[in-house]
C-alpha cells in the first residue's frame, strides 16, 4: 500500500540518527542561508530514504560530493549529500526506510549528511514534515 508524500506530512523518519548542526534558514555565509539541514553522523552510519520514490540522480556532483536525489512524486524530492557510498542506482524504486547509502569513514573529519527537501524545485523547511521523535537538535 503506497501512501502519497503529502499524506505523510509530520510522519517522515529522518534519514539517519544524528544531531542537527545547521538547520534550514540558519545563516551560512553573510546573507546566504542554509537550504537544508546538515546532520552530524557517525562514520559508517546507514542512510535511509525518508519516503518511497524513484532515484533520479545518483552520482558525484562538484560542491556536493556524492549526491542522491529521490523523486517522491507530487513535485517533492529529497537531496542527500555527504555520503561515502551510495547504494541506490539511477531509476531504482526505493521504499520508505530503505538503506540508500553509508556515511564516510575514511577521512578524519566528522561525517555530515546534508538533507534538503524540495517542492517543485524550491527548497522548503523539512521540520513540519518530520516525525517529532526523529529530530535531535544540538546547541
């Protein structure tokens, strides 16, 4: 039984366990604001799809590193960047909660996952979409 993305508003699970380092709308550089959330993760942590959908991008992109974009239908997409490995292929159908990648464990920097939710190509605040118990905020 598939559910529409919109019907799951307020129920989405976070793609991994971690603490939010930067949230949507917070200052980045001068007038530039974060358009998604940056989450401190553990090396080797599994990254999961927040909702069912189809992989529309799964590759390296300069400025993002490894980038995975999942089309959830109804004009909604999630962008996931910062992983050390992507396990989802282009055009693959993924389920909600399905593992799609793993956080990097090779470098000395703390791995961070960048998560962006878009509606018709425009970044939107993911907070109202997430299940409250899946959010951990530091600071």
